[in-house]
């Protein structure tokens, strides 16, 4: 018999320090109006003395409490990130230790901004296996550690944060309004990878001892090309997952898109003919937090009462690689 797969707990966390657009005016030739008009972003949270695993820990504790389980009840941990504390050990193992648990599977995945949705699909597969499954899916990014703050075109876009979900085949806390994961669709195209990169430190771009860190170690992006591919790809994958489940745009109660920038979100909404009231946007507060963007938005949307029992929610994202995906959840 096919098992249910549910999001039984959600959580999110952002660092305390905030950089506003006015702060950037003191650092470079820019303005609040320039940033807001082009991105919709007014501020972003950034790490000072915290790493990826620290952000992940705080969001995980929230998700576990809401799910009504302890870390010892977990069967798997998946961390979606491209900014782990270190190359080895992976972020999931570091998080496992911070949660006081061991002897379970702990792995990282790197699909950039689509990471959370990729993680949900992996968790869905684990929930279908024999036995009980409580999978912690965390998307955590200390993204500003890989931002070149002399590059005006990229540095104003990004922020740090983490979002988490407990994905289970058994609901331990019905009062938490669990969401049934109905379907996920995932895509990728490696031929377009050069349009959005962080190359430095990889085996193809190693750093020699004593060598200066170059621009390759930070986000580099062809913004206009990424914009076009992001809108088209998210639109197509959203339609695919809806069609597979006999869902029309009008049936969706809330769309939670990747919070890249407001122009991409608005272009996607227009292409899908969405009612603005059925779209959740928080890019103005957090900027682009990459893999953490969707789970932060999902958790905050429910926290603010934007999701009610019975609501059908569509999540959709696009990231470097390129990768993109969509997921349907019935609360």
C-alpha cells in the first residue's frame, strides 16, 4: 500500500544582523530606490559569527517541536546548501552532532536555490520505504560568505537564513496542521551552468597555498539570462506538476515561489495568470536566501495565517546548475 508523505513540522530562522538598502548606500554607488525598483528587496539578514549549521539548527528545533518529535526520533537528515561549514564534514553531520543524535543517515545536497524542493523529493522516496520515516529536510545558506561586496549587481540581492521541514509517513501532532506532499517535479540542465557560478575552491579551480582569493570564489551571474530562464523554467515545471494532478491555476490557494527578486516573481505570476492575493512574497525582508528561500516563505506564510486547513499550496524554485522544480502540498 502506498504510504502518505506529510510535512508534519515547519521552522525557519534568520540571523539577527540586518543590512538595509540605506546601509549599502554608504558602501557603494547605489540607492534604496535603485535596489527596490529592480529587486523589491529592502533589507536582508546576514551572519556575523554563525555558520550554515547554526542557522540549520535553529530552524530544525522549531520544525521538530511543531512535529511533536525529538531529534532521536529522526531517521534521516538532508541538508540542502552550497555554503556548508566545511567541505568535510558535511553540514548534515555537523547538524546531527548539534542535535545530539547519531547512527542515522545524514547527507548534503547542492542544487542551489532549488535545494529544498529536491530535498522534499528525496524525503518522499524515503517515506515510501518499509518502516517509519521521520526525515528532517533543512535548507540553510550562509550565502553572504560567498558574496563579493564590491559587485553591485549581485551583493544587494542575497541574504542568509534557514528553513526546515519534518517529512514523515506518520503524523505525530495533528494539531500542527500537517501538509500532505502530493507530488514533486524536478528538472536540470547542465549546459546553462556557466550563467550562475561560484567556481573557486572546486577541483577544477583549486586554491594554491598562499594564493590570493579571486572573484571566482564568489557569486558570478549573468542576470538577464538567468531571469529569462528562471521565469520560463518555473512556469513550465509548475504547469507540469499541476497537470499531472488535474489541478488548474485557479485551484491553487497559495503559490510560494523562490524569492529571487520581485521582477521574476511578478513575471511568473503574470505568465501563470495568478491572483496576487494567492501569491506569497517576503523577498523585501530577506532578499534571496537561495535554498532557504522557499521553506522560509512556506513557514512564514503559515505563521501569518496565509495557509488554512484544506489549502492547496504550490512551491516552485529555480537555481544554479541550472536546476528547477515544483511541489504540491495539501494542508
